[in-house]
C-alpha cells in the first residue's frame, strides 16, 4: 500500500475570508486631474466623436471618458472614481483641446 501526504502549496490553509485577508483601503480623498479632448471618427456612423483622456493622480494611468459629439463635446467639470484605487475620486475642472 502506498501512502501519500498532501501538503498545502502556499503554507497552511487558514480558512480566512477574503475580507479578513485584504486590508481596508485608505481613503485617498479628492484630487484634480489634467484632461484633454481627443476626437475620433465613429466606425458605425462616420460621425466625429470626442473622448476625454484623464491623467489619473492616483494610479498614474489614463482613464477615458466619452464626451459626446466632437462639434459640441461635454467638457463640463466632472467627478469620477479611479478604477485602480477605488477610494480616490478625481475631478477635471479644465480640459485642453
């Protein structure tokens, strides 16, 4: 008879829930972010549309937001939550074209 012992791969199994393992994220608050308008042609209807590309102050990545038609883009001040750091909220009060 052959005896086999199964050993845990990453240490002992501790039966902790995922909420217990992950630390509570620190509140990052609100910060201003630089944003610029980028125009593109929609492949479906051929109309010029616009995107707001935002330099996120929390995760050092760029976030993209729809801005409507390129002839009249929606560039009003907006708030948004960082996807990478969900406790951080950024706003972009001014947009460059």
